[in-house]
C-alpha cells in the first residue's frame, strides 16, 4: 500500500474515533406537572480545538406542547434559556472544564405532564491554524451531516407520534359525540311518539 494511502486511512480512522466519542444520542423523558428534570455533561476545554455541545428537544405530548429549557455552566451561570417552547436548539462552547447542566421545566403547569424527546451531540471543530487533510475534513463534514440527519429523523418520529395522538383523540371525541347524538335522538323520538299517542287516546267519562 502506498504511504500516502496508508496515512489517509490512519487519519480517517482517527477522525471516526474522535467523532464517535461525541456522537448524538437520543432520550425520551416524562416531565411531571410542577416538576423539572435536569441532566449534565462533563466537558473539557481543549487547547487547539473548541468543543461545542448542542441540545435539541421536542415536546411530544401533554398540555399545550410547551416546556421551559435552560443550560448553565459549571459555575451555575445561565448560558441560554427558552421559555414555553415546543421545540428548540441550544449550543454551548466549552470555555472551561466542568459539569454543564441543562434542565427541562414543567413548573408552569399544574395539571398536564409533558413528554420530551431530546438529543445531545458534540462537534469538534479544528482551529484555523491546524492543518487538516482534505479527506479528514470531508469525514468531519460527513459525521456532522449524519448527526443532523439523525436528529431530523427523530424529530419526524416525534411529530408523527404527536399527530397520531391528536388524530386518535379527535376520533374518540367524534365517536362519543355521535353516540350522544344518537341517544338524544332516540329519546326525543320516543317522547314525541308518546306525546302524540296521548292525543288519540279515548278518555272515558264515568
């Protein structure tokens, strides 16, 4: 094998291992009414590259399909907050070592529980001073594109589930409303028959 091909192969495997360390993963959680659910990620500042963690979420069911979301650094400083959103994305750069916390809050709701699906993925960007082989850069772009496609597929699945639940709920309401109309109709018909029948009854006077 020529030396340049061997170098490209080694570089490709290194990039794949590097991107696999921060591959996207998905979760689905239930956030009870009046409660919040928090998670954390341990991030480390790097000398020649900056690590960006991205959190995307989608409310799949419950109430008005909204949730409060925020992300804080290891010192508790708020890096971003989104209020009463059904879907959103928030990214943070690891400028310091430590535990970054992100929370989904349903404290504004007193009755409805919420179902939230979210993804967390990190992308390592190479600094401008670093020399990157073209094939390595292409692999990085490919890994980024695959993560975006996966997020989009999971978003579509959640939206399909939400629409299906809405359609089934509407179908149940229509069904029971039709049953109620039928019961009322038969009751009215029975009462009319009884009322009209009373006109034709012969009353005997003793």
